[in-house]
């Protein structure tokens, strides 16, 4: 059986091992993310607004198309069930 001082030493060793093996990986990951984000060529405001508008427009067109198909199939199933 361990004495309290031996338990504290064991806990300290385990904590140090975990810190050495786990923490630097996480810190290293985030520092690499920041380095990669610094290398990104960000679009200017005009390009970002234009591309955002295109995404919203295409999303609206697809939503209307799928909504129309939903209404069509709902009516067809309603007719078939009667």
C-alpha cells in the first residue's frame, strides 16, 4: 500500500506524463492552424459579397424547385389515395 507522499509523487508523475504527451499536441495543432490561416489569400469585400449573393440565389432557386416538387408529389399522392 502507498503512503500519501508516494501517492502524491505518483500523481505528479502521471500528471507530468499526461501534460508532456497531450498538451503540446493540442497547442501545436492550434499554432499550426494559425500559421495556415496566415497563408490564406482572403478575398476582398467585393468578391466576398458577390460570392455570398450567388450562394444565396442558388440556394433560393434550389429551395423553390424542391418546394415545387414537394407540392406536385403531395397533390399526386392525394389524387391517388382518393
